C-alpha cells in the first residue's frame, strides 16, 4: 500500500503545523484540543522545519518541570526529521519508524508538506491489507 492511500483514509485531511516561535503551552493546548500526538513545526506552513511530539514535551518536563511550558517550540522540536513521499510503500515507512523509534512522519512532495502519517495510521492500513489478502485466499481455497 502506498502512503497516498493511507492519507486518503485519514479522517482529518491536511496537516496541522505550529510556528517554531510558539510557546510549548500553545503546542500542548493544540495537541490536547485536537487529540493528536505531534505537530509539524513550520515557519511558513508549507515546509517542515521539525516536529514536536508529546514525548518531546514529557522528556523536557522530566528535566525542567512546569517551566517547560514557557519555552519555545524551537527549543524542544526535533529538527532532523525523516520524511516520506506520497508514493512510498507502507512497509518501508513502517520499517523507518520502527528503526528510528518515532511515531510520526511528515509526507513531503516537491519539498512541500502535504500530510502527516502516524504509526497507527500505517498499522491500521497494513491490518486492513492483510485482512483483504486473507479473505481473498480463503475464497480462492473454497473455490469461490
């Protein structure tokens, strides 16, 4: 399955971004309101400068406590991010996420941000694909 198909199946289209100069308190409010685990950091809303996840915030909270909320997104974001193209295969994306131990990957086409997929999105798509393959094999064995 291709990433573009996974993005088509997502309930929310597009990608939410946050400015690198925004406060962590603003990022936390956005994450909580949207019930999501990460935001793409982008100064222009079109290109990915980094990514900020719940994990990034929690790790820093463990070090500096509640003072983390006053910090800037750029202070905590992961700036070296892996991206994928819409024509990437789900297996390759899943392998990259597993190897890199991250759960969110921006989707970029021609240098522009077009989406964000999560580990959960990829796993859901793969389970659906495996289920369809199982049903097709069972039908073939039964002679249907």
